[in-house]
C-alpha cells in the first residue's frame, strides 16, 4: 500500500516569537499560538480533505534556525492543538448533557400539554373554539422538543469535526526552516 504524501501547510514569519501569543505570560514552550497564526493554520487545514495527512512547515526570515527552536515549536504546536481538541470534546459533552436535559424537559412538557389538551377538550367540547385550544397546546408541546432535536440532529456535527481536525493538527509533523539552512526534521 502506497503512503500518501502529507499536505504541507506553509507559514512564513520573520521571527519565531511572532508565532506565539504576546499576551500570554507563560514561557515559550507553554505559550499559546498567536490567534491569527492558529486561525491561518486551522483554515488552511480545513481546505485539505479530511483523509489527507497534514504537515506544517514554518519558514523563518530573519532568525537563525536551531534544533532547540524546532523542538520547542513542535511541542508548542502539538500541545496547543491537543488542548483545542480536548476543549472541543468538553464542549461536545456539555452540548449532549444540555440536549439530554432539554429532551427530558421537552417530553415532560409535551406529555403535560397533551394531557391538558385532552382535559380542556372534554371540559369545553361544546364550544366552537375547543379544537383551537386543544391543538394549540399540542403544537406548543411539540415545539418544546425543537431544541433537543436540533442538538441531536445538527449541532454536534461541527464540534466533532473540529475536535477531529484539532487531533490531526496536534499529530502533524512540524518542521522549521530558515533562509539559510533548514532544521528541525519532522516528527
């Protein structure tokens, strides 16, 4: 079986520090990636088919490349996108938790609305507007299920796709090159 070549995401910066969030006080190795750089990497990766392997090539313009800098960049990129994947998974779990609660509430409201509609229908069955009151209650009960259905049918797909994308980005090889000599190898 032939291995597929990785789709290389290329990023050009003058200095390595431009890739890190300047507002983050943590040391470089633990710093977050700059939001603009992260957005560029994520959006570039979204354009690649989900089955294609990814690789990140960072090219420095004004700074010499060292093996230590390449290793630090690799660790920072893997850690950053690993944390983003974990965050999306937490968000997905929270969404499903909200969906389950909403479903229980919606079903209880629907059962109450149907029961109230039947009771009201029997109470005012001789009135001409009885069907309108009964049907309005039943429709309101079904509308109460709108949000849980939206969660379980549609809202979770983008979160799962983002988590998978961030997993791919956290595992991708990262290399660092300079104008003079490339260093950093791939992981």
